[in-house]
C-alpha cells in the first residue's frame, strides 16, 4: 500500500538541540540561536508531532555535533526501511554513525548509502511513487546515483533536480502538501522540476514558508507567514503553525527536525 505513504506517519524520531547549536552552520554569519528558546520551540514541535501523528522517540543532544538537531539530514525513512546517508559537509560526517544504532533498533532494514557519494536528507522529497533528489552543495551526482538505486528497490522513481544556487537544500524551498500537490518557492517552481504535480507557490515575501510538512491531516507551517496560512486554508488544508525562529538562525526549518515514518 503506497497511497499516502508520503504523508501518513505513525512514528517519529527527533533529537534535542545541543547547547553547541550556537556553533551551527549558517550562510553568511548571522546571530546565534538562543539554546534555551530553541529547546522550548523544539519541545513544542515534538508535542505537535505527538498530537497529530504519534509517538516521538526523542534522542539526547549531541554536543559534539552542533547541527545534529537537524536529524533529517543523516537518514531517510520509508516504511520499515531506513537509509543511512553520508551528509555532505565535514562537521556533520559523524552524525550518521551516532544515529545508526537507533535506526537498527527501529527499522527491519537499514541500508548504508552505497559508494562514496554524499546525500543530505534535506535534499530528498519523497512523494508516494517518486523521489525528488536535489543536487546541491551537500548532495552530489555520485550520491544521487547510489540513492536512486536504493530508492528504486523501494518503489520510487528518482528525479534529479539541480537545486538553484543559494538554496541550501532542495527542501529548504519546497514541501509536500498531498500525494499530488507540492508547495514551493517561486524560485524553485520556476525550474519546472515539479512537472506532473500541482504546485502551489509561496506568496511573495513568504518564501521561508516553503519548508512545511504534511503529517496525516495537518500541515505544519512556520509561524509568521499569514498569507501562506490563508492560502493553504483556502485550498482546504488544516494548518498548524510553529515558531521556528531559532532553527532558522542556523538555516533549519520544520522538515529538518524529524524523521517521519510508518511502521507496519
Ligand atoms: C546545516 O547547514 O547543515 C544546518 N545548519 C542546517 C540544516 C538544515 N537541514 C535541512 O534543511 N534539511
């Protein structure tokens, strides 16, 4: 049963932000996140996952990895399978090894990304039958080839996308709304990478809203995007907003802070 597998989830994995998140990677400098406020926003995020989805396995902070709260990047999950990835930036290389034992305890199958290419989970958007994989500063062609093969065996056809420059991850600028519909920044949508899908574009000035996540019957949206909230509500989606100001200070958003899956 693959219908709806891209947004119907029963379980979640998340990792508490470390105090070292103040050293998290970010484009162009910018002020540090406040670890206490980040912790509070993360707790609200976890609560929302529990409310609309199900149990969240909350892993402890990893102080040696400032960006480890962004647990989406070292792995991909689909059904009873997890794929342990190779993140494409040196300070995050070790996150996969930290996460792997947890994956082994949850999933029937854990596949290590074959070869020596790099993929960040933030560059992969799964629909029910396709996998959009964005080449980026973190995800390379070798990684794409390896992941495409693995995902093919799980019933996904891979689509390669050239993520426009200045966009960190493919999913920085898009999110799934339902099996046929993708919410995207105008910049990403203009590449025509979503042909075959209905696309709803982020209103002008609200591009950061694009990193939303659909979980069961609810769309989680970053707070502070009133035009997007109204647009999505008008389209019939049930929207819940969450404050992600501290994640945004280190280039993170809603999708990066959990792995979402459905166990049989
Ligand atoms: C990084 O640059 O790796 C982190 N500061 C942000 C990662 C955000 N992850 C994501 O969009 N999937």
